[in-house]
């Protein structure tokens, strides 16, 4: 069987997720990029997503992210990376149209920096701070959840050979339930707020 599911396992998992998923603003490339370099950067960081030129170009055509700078071979700036990284975190939760609506809350028309309510840099830094807090909160809650899980497991009167599998099953369905509740809440907010 795999690793024992306890608070140390949860702490280590959360720490690894935090380390591999948090990309600070300062860690984003400072120089302008070709589209192929943008794709490589995204695929290195978001392995499950499999970005392609067409995917990024479709986000541009549909007005979800900013158009590249005209006439420049390296037309993709740090702004594009910020938008694409934020989009990468939203993709599993929201549709393209919903992401566009969320972005319009703070940035109005995607290709006009003059109507932005806050800067993309500020938005990105807020996001990474909230994300880090979420991982830390997950660590704090996991100790309390482990006690609940132990109590639940004890009431099931399982054979020793089955206990770890059921413990893992309950943890997974618990995380799925939380993710589902969060996803539905985010979609309701994104679809229920009109910028007009």
C-alpha cells in the first residue's frame, strides 16, 4: 500500500503542492517571449493542461487575454504570462466565458489598459498570496480533519488491511466535495454578476 495517511503525509503533500504550484510575480520571465516560449513555460508549469499555439490564440481571439504586441516577433509580455497563469488556475473551475466575465470585473475591456480598475501585477500578487494562504489553511485544517477521520474510521469497524484504503477513499471524496462546492460557488458568482 502507499504512504500512511496522517498529518505528516498531508503536510508534506500540501508543502509539495505549494512549492510546485506557486509562481511568484518575480519568477515570471522579465523579457518578451515568442509564442513557442510561452507554450513551453506553461507546459512546464501546468503539466496536465497541454497548452498549444491554437489554445492560446483562441483565448486571444475570444477576448479572454490581451492581444500580443503588433509587429514584434517577441510579442508576448509578462502581462500575457500573468493572464495565462491566472487563466490556468481558473480553467478547471470555469468555462472560457466565465473566465472572461471574471477578468472583466477588474479589467473591463481586455485590450485596454486604461480602463483597468487594478493592475494585472496587483491582481497576480493578490492571487499568489491567497493561494499560499489556502495551502497554509489546508495544513491547519488537516489536523482537525484527521481527528474526525480517525473517529469515523473507528466507527466503521474495518479490518486492518482495509483501513488505509477506506481512509484514502474518504479523504478523496472529502476533497472532491469541497472542490465541487467551491466550483459551484465560483460559477454562481461569475455568472451572477454583470459589469453592465
